[in-house]
C-alpha cells in the first residue's frame, strides 16, 4: 500500500502511470486498505496470541471475528478484475520504478495474492488443530470455526466462478444469493418442437456448468482459454435459465442413482442432470428443495 498504491498519487511519478491504470486504483488493489486496517488494529493478533497459553480458546477468536473475516470475500471477488488490469499494465515503467525503490525481488502481483493465500492458511491451521484435539474441550468450537472459514472460502470460490459468466443479458447480482455451482452431464427432453426424444440414455450428454441462485438456475457451457503465457482461465458462456419459482424436481431417475430431474412448466421441458457422485447429487437436491419450499 505504501510502496505502490500511495505512489500512484506521487506527483513525481504521475507521468509514468500507464493510461489504462488512470483512476483504477480501486480495481487493482480492491479493498486491501480495509484488510490492512483490520490487521493493523492488532485486535485479532492479540486475541490469537492470548491462546498461546490456552489453545482451546483459539476457535473462539475465529467465531468472534466471523464478520470481519468476510472482508477477504470482497477482496477475492475483485481479484479477477485486478488480475486482468495487472496483465494489461504490469510491465509498465511505473511498477518497475516502485519495485526498484522497495528493493523487492517479487513484483506487486505476488503481494496482491497474499490475502487469497492467507484466508486458505487459516483453514489449514484449524485443520491441524483439530487433528491434535480429538474429543477434548473446545473440539466442537474448532469444528465450527473451521466451518466458518470454509464457508468464506466457498463463497470466495463461487464468486470467482460467477464473475466469469459471459453472455447473460440480465444482472447476475439480481438473482439472489449464489448457493451452489458445479459441472454436470445434462440431457434434455422437450415436448415441443421435433419428435419427443424417447430413449435419452443413447444420446451423448451435454457438459453444463450450473449456477444455482435463490431466484434462478443458470445453465452455462464452460470454456477454457489460454491467456498469453498465463494459466488457463475458465469462462462460462450462458446457455439458458430456469426461474426457480416455476421449477419442479424429481429426486430419483430409474437406472442411475446419481441422476435427478429438474422440470419446467409441468414437464414441458425436462432436464436430466447427472452428478459425479451420490453425495453431490444429494447436496444439490437439498439446496434446491430449500429454495422451492
């Protein structure tokens, strides 16, 4: 923040800032100042240090700071936009100059990844603690604390995928909370149009990435694109959507316990969905049930 973000306001360096970066500080750094503020107050740190003598109190620190830790969610949601901007301007003289002054071996993007790494390190710490605390006091609290952190990581993960949806005309943020997302085999059976497809099992399924929101179920096709010299980035091109208020569900499909059906308009359109495991299918069904009831 001092070596880069503040330098963007340094009158001596203004001429080195690439035009693509003008007025984009918030996109590049996200809510990093907020994360810095939270840790700089050192309340969390002191609470954790107090656990050196009483490790069984550690879980409470995380439970107490549940709301505070959600600032990481916000940071990770912005990360894809930040990375895209970095790819555009990362090699500019401005950043080279800042890095030289700081005498850092690594460039800024390595530091911008830190908060994402930090939130995942917390879960590893709690998992290790759980291993060492079989059935002792505070085990239940540790499990709850781990669930809290995993919940934040899940919504970080979900939102990273959600940002990559392309071709959806509406505003994704109006679809309610994103509850689940994942890839499935999908067969369709539509009554209207051509001859009704009878024996679906013979036909090759479509690969679809589903996004379940409280108001809508989106079907997308996953595409992986190689960005110049970077790892593959996935994008999801929108194919169709079903309003949750008009959807029905059949939990079991004859012949395959990993399949379930979602239908629309009194079975005018039927989507047979195959999960990769029975557990996954059951998780999705229970989430869809919650929405429907």
